[in-house]
């Protein structure tokens, strides 16, 4: 049984969470599925919670992240804005960089995964 390291990264503005892995997953699923409702189901949250996450992110960041089209005869839909795509890309780079640093430091401190 070896020791492993885990980390969780989130972004805040004035102490309020703006973005993290759960919200990243939600935006990824909206992009993939083209629907907030389907993305909410795919990430195991309610539609109401997904909408709340989107609204709070957009409010705190001061920019639209999801373009919404109301349902109807042709159905609704959702897509990501360029700002959302930029945020996702930057977050992925940050997450990757932090994980690389953590892995390197972990290997240095816990040689051979032992105490």
C-alpha cells in the first residue's frame, strides 16, 4: 500500500468560489452535450444547481460563459462563449502545472512512497 497525493484547486473572488473542478466538469459537459439539463444530469447535479453555478460564475467574473437558447418546437440548447473556453483552457493549464509541481515535490519528500 503506497502513499499517494491528491489536491483540489479552485478559484475565488473576495472569498467566494468562482471556479473549480465541479464547475469545470459542468462546462465541459455543456460543451459536449449542448444542453444545461443534460450536462447537469451527466455531472449528477440538479438543473437548478447547474443554473445557479452558471449564474454565479457569470456574475462574479462579469462575463457570459454560456449562451442559452430557450426550448420550444426545435428544442433549446446551450453553448460556451469564447470567454468560457479561455477560462477552461487556463484552468486546465493551471491544474496541470500544479499537479506536476506536487508530483515532483511528493517524489522528493516521500521517496519510494514510504514514510
